[in-house]
């Protein structure tokens, strides 16, 4: 298949990493991919380094590239908007966020134009269906992460994602950090290779690819018990799910820091979960199945 991928992100965040992992997997499986994104975006540069044809996300470029493709995969809201207006090929839409915009004529038009939706979690799938989408038009494909060769040495700190986004729990982490030391990381792979625990508390989350990344390093995760995170973190097995209450988060951290046996068990289970449920090969194969379904409908 020849697939046109659209993404409007100017930073390398979770959605862009997932798009890159997917494109790489598709190319390795023999499919042809083209990526349109903002000029010189990190995603564009990384995709080009893999040998993928890239271009700038502009209306005319989208029209021309879509004509030469069998289907179009929109990886974000803005690219979905552009595709719904400009593209006359089946459009696949990835939906990663755990909230929906207010109903409008535009949103109803966009929902109607998409051939199929890929929801990052069952939680997001239910949200889309609640908006009126038919169940057979929404498929869950969980995020995936690569499996590092080495697990965390667990000789470092309690790590959390460095983010100023209120939805990513920045204010909540500020309160927790007043009671227990937490390292805010802007380079998760480097810090997770030594992390003892990973704390991921958010106001809303589609699934939580950062939590999956921590699990791939064999780092137990303390995560919010809402949104799609319970689909990523198995409470009591790969980490602990907590309410968004500072005292509960601090208590979970302290319990695990004082129980090395439980941490070792959770670390092994976390890495195994990534191998079995969140592997890159699965991301590719399940997405290809969605593509084929859209092309035959």
C-alpha cells in the first residue's frame, strides 16, 4: 500500500513518536509511506533519516500527494480537518486525546468524512461512540514503544515528565514535590535508564505513552486512575493507580521505595507487558488491518 501520513506537530511529542514508529514499521513491512508535516519538524527530519519521502503540510501538497496514495492517515486534529476538506481518498484518523470538542457543524462534517477512526484506548473509543460514531467505525490500537536492551539500574531518582501543561498534572506534581524528591525529566530515555520509579499523573490521558516507555525500561509506574491509563498500567502488577490527590501519590511513592521486592516484581511485569501488549510489531499489524478494512468498505 501507499499511505500518505499527515501530522501538524512542531515538536516531538507522544503522537509524533507513535507516527514515526508506525511509519518505520510500515516501510519495513513493504509499504510505501509519504509524510507531510511542518517544514523542518522533528518528525519530518527523523522520518527522512529513515528514507521516507517527506514534504511540507500545505493544502496543494496534500491534494497532490493524496491523489498518488491509496489512503490517508491523519495523526492529529488539524490534519484531520485538512484531510476532510481536501482529500478524496479513504481517511484514517488517529484519536489520542481523552476529550472531545463541542459538537459543531464542522466536527459533524469531519466525523462523517473519515473512513475509520483509530482510538488509542478503549476509553477514547467509548468517547467517540458517545459522540455518535458507529461502533464498527472505531478500532482500538494501543500505542507501542521499543524495548531497550537494558532495564533500569534503579540507582537513580523518582522521575516524572517535565511538562508545564496543566492537563499533564504539573500543578499536582508541584505539590507532591514539596513532600518527596522528584526529578522532572526532559530526556526520559536517559533518566529512565536509572529511575527507581516513574510518576505520571494527569488530568486527562488517552493512554499514556510515557508510562509505556517507563515500563519498557522495567520501571514501575505510579499513575492517575482515570482516562486510558488503567489500560496501560495494571494496578498492583506493573505499578500503582492513584487518585489525583497529593497525599495518595506521596503514599504510593513511599510504599514502593520501602518495598524492593515488590518493585522488582513490578519491574519484571512492566517489561513483560510491553513485550506482550505494546510491541512495535503489533502497532504495525493492527494498523494495517484497519487500513485494509477501510479499503474494502
